[in-house]
C-alpha cells in the first residue's frame, strides 16, 4: 500500500475515533457521520484502485 493510501486510512480511523467521541460527549450529529461515511468510501476507492 503506497504512503498516501496509508495516510488516508490513518485519517479515516482517526476520524472514526473523533466522531465517536463527539457523539458520546455532545450527542449524535448526522452530518459528522455522513462525512465519515464519505471518507470511508473515498478510502475504500483508493485502496481498491491501488491494488490493481
């Protein structure tokens, strides 16, 4: 996995932790979860593209 994909994966995992912590402390935010899902899709696309 190239460095840029590893960085994107690390950002995605970090974002999950941050969004989860925000949800636990402040309450759920649909926009944050939506943004995280979009980030996951972008990460999955990058991983898939780099494997071929």
